[in-house]
C-alpha cells in the first residue's frame, strides 16, 4: 500500500475510529500499546495501519488540547479583569 493510499484509508477510517479511541482512552487508562492492540482487534486492522491511526488520533488530540490551552479558564478571565481594575485604581 502506498503512502497516499494509506493516508486516504486513515482519513476514511478516522471518523469512526477517532471517537472510538477517545471513548476507550477516557474510560480506561490504557497505554499506547494497549490502545493499538484494541484498535487492531476491534476493526480487524494490521499493526501498521493501527499504528498510523493511533498516531493520527494522538496528533489530533494534542492539537485540540493545545488550542484549548490558549484561552484562559473563565474563572481566570474574571480574576484577571479584577486585577486589571485594581491596578488601574492604585496607579
């Protein structure tokens, strides 16, 4: 299977497999090896494709987590606003 065929296969399977991996990861504390094995068994995939899908899912998850970290938590936004007002008042 060529790289392009593998990429197309991963894109097609990701809609089904990413939610499965997310759910499995949230309900069980599994390491990458256990996730790979569960993925390969559940969807009858070879190890290479299971590895590629797991890598793609982790990249996607890490991007989502990084994006979420860019925005301060709502409680911190409120505290920052209070601190800003306080600083303006004392200066």
